[in-house]
C-alpha cells in the first residue's frame, strides 16, 4: 500500500511497515493519510530524540545557515577592513559595513533558533487538542531538484477560538492527505499560535 510509506518525523527514516513506530528510532510515526489520530501523546514533558534537537536547531535550520554564513562573511569583512584602516583610514566605513552584516546575520540565526526552540517546546511540553487538516498544497516558495515541499495547514479549536498552523514536508505521502483529516495538535498553553502536529510530520 503506497500511502503507508512514511518518513519518520523524528529521524527521517523511510518506513514501509504499517506499525505505529519507526523501525529505526522507535518514535511514533505520522498518522497515514485517511486515518484517524492514533494514540494520544504521552504526558509532558515528552523526551525528544537528541538527533531531532540537533537537526531542528542547526543542521536542518535554514535561518541558522543563512544567518551564520552572513555573519561569517560580515565578520571577516569587518576584520579585514579594520586591519586595512592602518594604511587607509577611510576604510573604517567598510569595517562598519561588515559589522552591520555580522549583526544582521547573528539576529537572523538567533530568530531561527528561537522559533525552532518554541516549536520543539510545543512537542515536548505542549497541550494536546483535536485538530483538522484544512489545506494541503505545494509550497512554491521552496524548491529542491525541481520539486516543491507540501504545505499542510491545520486548525484546532480552543473553547470557541480557532487557532492554526502549518508545516512544510518533503514526504510525498502528504499528496494523499485530504482536508478534513483529523489530527492531534500539541500547542503551547501560553501561546497557542505555536503548535505542531503529533506525531510530527517530516
Ligand atoms: Zn525514526
């Protein structure tokens, strides 16, 4: 059954079995398209695999790469220009320019880390609520090898006030997800706009 091929949201291993857990890391797998939510999440705090932390915070965090490269180039320029001011004082402006790049890069990377921490916090200590997928579309903002990831948008109702979120996923199984599929959402009680689907979809 092709729609049972799922990528683990924790370790990204491709699972072809129908079981609820990843064959590689043991974490709960995303609910397949067309299925009701499975087991409710365990009580918080839930342990998250270390690899997942590192991936979300650094290796798989676009803002950290982007900001980090910007900060590195800006920092290097600032130092080079600062040294050159010894022979040509007006180059001090170049050093200022490099410093500005450095600062912007650090801020971008910092915001990326903060956002990743908040979403991981939703998985780790978030409150569970019933939710629903409202839209699945190709995310044309992002392209790799001529393909777009899937953008899954969901909503959940908290005592009459509707909240929502979205996740971007490269797993082609998401093409089979339909609006209306019930999912479990975990959200931060102090900021319900920070949420994730449980188990996470990669
Ligand atoms: Zn896994």
